[in-house]
C-alpha cells in the first residue's frame, strides 16, 4: 500500500495530465459506467460532520472521508480535513492512502481548467479571480495551463488573502503580471476569464449585462440551492450554460434560480462531457459569453487518485506501507 502526502501528489502529475483525467471521468459519467452512491452525512455532535463519498469505476474504487469541524480553529487545526483511499475493485485490496485536501483542490481546479480548454476564447490572456483562498489558487494554476495567460487580477474582501495569493502567484508564475483589483468592476473589466471561488450567499457582481459580454465565467463556490455568485444579468448574455454533472440543476442556486425565473431553459444546460464528446464549437451567442458551473462528484476523485497512484508507482514517489 502506498502513502502519498500533499507534496508528493503535487510532484506526481502535471496539470495537463490531471485535466485529461477529469475529462475521461466525464466520459465515464456520460456512459454511466460507474457506481456512485449519494454522499453520506454523519453528524458527529456539536455541529461536526463526517462525509463519506464512495465511487467505483473500472478496476478501481475510491472513498473520500472528509470531516468538517467548525470549532477546530480554536485548536489551531484545519476546519476541513480529508483522506482519500484508493482500492482495487476486483479484489478490494487497498492500494493507496492519499491527502484528500490536495486531491480535491487539484481535481476541482482541473475541472475548471477543462472548461477553459473547451469554452474560453483561444486568444484569452487574462483571468480575474474573486475569492483568494486555496481553491482560487488551483483554479488559476490550471487556467494558466489551459491558456496563454499574461495577466491575473485578484479580488477578496479579506485584503490579507489577496496579498498572500498575489505573493504566491508572483513566485510560482514570475512571467505573469499579477494585480490586486480595488473593485469587482475593475477586475471584470480587464479579464477575459472570470472565476469565483467564494463563500458568498448572494451575487458578488453588479446586475449589469454588459459587464459579462465576451467573458468565460466559472462558478465554483456556490453549492446550495439558495446560494449564488453570479447575478441574473449574466443569463441574459448566454445562449447556453455548461455544468460538470446533471445534479447541478438540483444542488446549486447558480442554476436553480435562473431556471425558476425563466432566464434559463432546461434545454440550454449542457454537461461539459456531452459537449466535449460532440466535437462542436461552443455556442457563445451574439454576446460571446460562456458560463460553466461545477459542483463536483466522487468520480472526479477516483479519476484523480487513479492517475496519481499510477504515475507515483512509475516514478517511485511516496512511502510503501506494509
């Protein structure tokens, strides 16, 4: 059995390989060649939650165990902690235990990057990020691999968060100009691609259609039926919207709200896997705007864990446990 920590996972695979892996997962999803029960919520008292997310596909099965302990801050421990276990689906033998936080961040970044690969304009060279946490970094990391990005603009209500991310980006991507935007409007005006990775419960952008013209927009943060990051105005600019899984129509207010208001029709919603398989060009409509919403699934964890495990074995990365 192989153990892989965060640093080893990061060194095992490239952004391109991870995006290829999540796109393969999208194909498996479209073909329904998987078993993926709903995630299990186990209350642990005092507002603490244990989440279990299993999936089986092909020769592998994976389970992600995630704990959410809001009071961990007072003990100087992470609020969210996760572990991924990969096993052989033919024998049930555990093959690897991996840092779940890193796998989650990488596969979510890769899904966003895949949307940029297939939906953003080929000449796009700038990204604006709203929400400068861990996931924001990974969205930018994969976005920079998917397009020739020259400029990044950051915005966060917490000035320290945007400053810290700016410093990390300038170290990791010295060839890219990184700025901290003073306003949301300033950020979106100068960005070809716009990404939101926030905890906001209501739209972070002004409800003005013209600001979204020509943009590729990605929503990562909203995952509850009454939560949104983008306003109604965005959906007056789009001919179609893309999602990673069909369940996005039930889970995320980002899709539910415009559907309920008649701003979006069910037939306008396309899974990214279905779109990639079609080989067609994206319908950007007369305003050139595309929108992608990701909610994630355990099948992405499986695809990421499988890739990391196989690459790590080939390169002798990790610690072998008896």
